[in-house]
DNA sequence: TAAAATCAACCTGTATACAGGCTGCGCAAT
DNA sequence: ATTGCGCAGCCTGTATACAGGTTGATTTTA
C-alpha cells in the first residue's frame, strides 16, 4: 500500500512536460522492444484510458512518434507502428556509420570515470547473459543503454539528436533480425563491441569509439546480407 | 470576386494534411525570413483567427515547429521564436559541412535537365539582383530554393531529412548576419556558389556538388568569424 | 448466387469550454 | 519611498462533444 501511495504521489507531482516525456519514452520503448510489433494499430482512446488521461496528450505523443518515423497516423483508420523496407534500412545504416565516425570528430567530450563505470556495468550485464540463451530482450536493452552512453559522449548536440533519431528509427528492425543470427553470434557480437568501445574509452580516444561503433554497424549489415542471400 | 471564389473553392478541397502542411510551411517561412524574428511571441488564438480555424490544428503546427527547433513552447507564457547562440550555430555548421559532403556519397541520384533548368533559373534570379542593392529577402528566397534543389539531389532519404532540418534550424540566423556582410559580398558570394554548383551539375558530379556546398558553408563561417573578431 | 448498396462500429480531426500557469500592474502596508 | 501581496489578463494544457473518414459485415437487389 505504501508503495502505491508513494507512487501516486510522485505521479501527481510531475509537470505536464514530465508526463509527456514519460509516456513518450514508454510508447517508444514498447515499439522498439516489439511489445507493439510493426503493423500494430494503436488507439488513442485505449491508451488514454490506460494512462488515465484524455486523448489530447496521447495525440501529442502520437504526433511526435510519427515525426520520429515510428508510427503512421491515418485519418479514419488508426495509428499504426511502421515497418521499414530493406532499402531504407540500409540507407539508415549507411548514414549511421558516417554519423558514428563524426561522433569523435565534432566537438568531442572528455571521458570520465563515470562513463567507464557505465560501460563496465553494461559488460557485466552482457556477461551475465552467458547462461541465459535466448534472452534477446535483455540484449536489446543493453544495446539501448549503450546508445545512451554514446549519446553522452557526443559533444555536438545536433549530431547527437540525429544519431538518436536514426537509432530509434531502426532499433526495432534490428531487434527483429536478432534471433535469426542465432544466440551465440548475437551475444558474442555484443560483448565484442562493448569490449572494443571500452578499450577505446579507457584510452580517452573518442575517435576510436566512433570508429568501432561504425565498424560494428557495418558488421551488422554484412551479417544481414549473408542472411538474406544464403537461405 | 471570381478570384476569391476560386481561391476559397481550392481551399475547401484540401484535406486536413494538406492544410497542415500549408500552415506549417507558411509559419516556418515567416520565421526563416524574419517576419517573426527571434524572440517573437506567437499566440495560438491569434493565428487560429488568422487562418480561420481553431487552436487545435495550430497547436499541432506549433509542436512540429518546436521539434524542428524553431520555437519554444512555454506553458502560461507563450510560444516564442528561438534564438541560437554562436556555439550551437557553429556546431550546426560543422555538422552541415559533413552532411553536405555525404550528399554525393550516399546513394546519389541522377542529374536531369530539369535540375539544370532549375539552377539556371536561380542564377538568373540572382543576376537580376545586380541592380537591386539590399534585396536581402530575395537573396534568402533564392537560398531557400537552392536548398530545395539540393534536397532533390540527395538520394538517401534520411540524410535528406537531416540536411533540411539543419538548414531550417539556422536559416534565419544566417539571414540575420547577411546585411552585416555587405550587399556586394553577399550577392557575389551567392552567385559564386550557384555557378560552382551548376558547373558540377552539368558534369553529373554530385560529389563535387556536395563538396562545393561544404566549402561555401565553411566560407560563411570564416566570414562570420572575421566579422566577430574585427569590430 | 453474385454483386451492390447500407450501415454500424471503429478510427482520427476539429472546435470549444474549462483548468492551470505565468507575468506585470496596482494597491496597500511598512 | 519601498517592499510585498493580490489579482486581472494573458498564455498553454486538458477534457470532451461532435464532425468526418474508413472498413467490413450485413442486407438488399438484380
């Protein structure tokens, strides 16, 4: 009971902007983690009821998600989670590779011990998955958190916004392909990237951080291409 | 009277989405062409009256403009046209230089005779300004149209979106500085860029188009730096 | 039976009343 | 004269009724 009370009190305290962010992040994550897979129809009314508010603020969130490219709003039909064709997927990955390289070149920030601790935490979480074959959802969450860490290391604010935008636009598609790679490959691949990036971070070499990130995006594309050709 | 009738008929025919785009572009251009200079407070109610609609669709436009970084919405205060500090301005220009280079490298499109005709039209308009000292607004409109042409030449759709986003985010600031450069420098500079880009286009060399664009953005930064140091 | 019209049930879009936040003016107390 | 309070008038935020669009099942008709 106390927990519930404390929870509702903290919810009452939040401003309109904070609530907007909370609901926006919640829905974004549901889309990116495939709680709402591509094609899902979202209803303003139902979500308004779920969050205990009216349609108006939900509509605002929907329009932002549409701007991010995560949903498509159709009058009279509904708001649907978008899918991405392979051509666009590759275009975004090509772009992300370049943006990753730029991360270390445009106004880089100083790497602190906090950053190192954060990535150490991610590595620990990834290593802990060795005995949990098939925990793709935790793998995706770690990828989310790694992206957040890399955002912190991107000093050029507009560049950071774009990198995030492109990340969230394809995250769910990447997540869709993940199981097809097989658990071992996906798991070891993530551990590998985390290790490379950590090494670059302890050297305070943001340029290398971006470089490894770029390489890993290319690796993803290559593996995907192999997957699409062979079977 | 007939004109008014025809006008109102065409307005009645447009869908909600078309009206949204029309009003969005209208307000965006008013901001970029300094009809609403930075700091201007926009009122939902007044604009709703001006366009003959209710606050709701205007709010949608406002939220999009906020996402584009052109306005800031403050509860209880109003919706204000944003200003940009010099640090952010430089960050965006650094980013735009890189994006311009990428334009020719990521999935370039084929240059058609239509594209050539378009830039020839722009060059004509710019040359026609030789006898109109101080027509900075037409200079800005030509720059807008050039940006639109370059968008057409950008095959990578997400990259195109980003280039446009960053263009509109700083366009009004660039326009603010323009008169300080002096008419002759601003005018000849634009003619120069148009000529360079046209030459690259007739060679079907999009890579060079992007390169010249990048160079011109750097030139702008250099001139601005000189302006900020000397006086 | 097959095709066409109908309509009910859902969706988003719009208008509007009301709630809540911010600012600055004016008045009162010190 | 100055400081503080209160409130009017503006703003955006929210809830909600209604308008308009879309779809698909159902009924009607040839």
